[in-house]
C-alpha cells in the first residue's frame, strides 16, 4: 500500500518540529516522491547527516512502503 504525501510530511515534522516540508508525487502512484525539507536543525550538519535525519524520521519505510524519495534538505537561518 502506497504512502500518502501527508503521512510523509507528518512523520518528518514529528521528528523535526521546525521543519518546512514540501512533498511532490513524481509519478502519481504514491511510491515516488520528491521532498524539500528546510530546518534550522540542519545547520552545521553535512548533507549526509541532514538526509539521515529525514530518513530516520521515516522509521524504516524507505525502500518498503515508500519506494523512492528524491530528497533536498536546506538549513534554515
């Protein structure tokens, strides 16, 4: 069963409360999304660490229920 964009956004915001999250369904199938996540919590962290924070927020759903996520992270001021 595919994941809903609002569920992805909710999970990210629960783990990173100050995050601004934009989700786009790339294929219209609920399996391929692009996400842009902006958070002050990303400041001073490498891009890999930022992405790890988001993937951790998704609690192991990457590669399973959520097939693909093109992720962009932006440190907020």
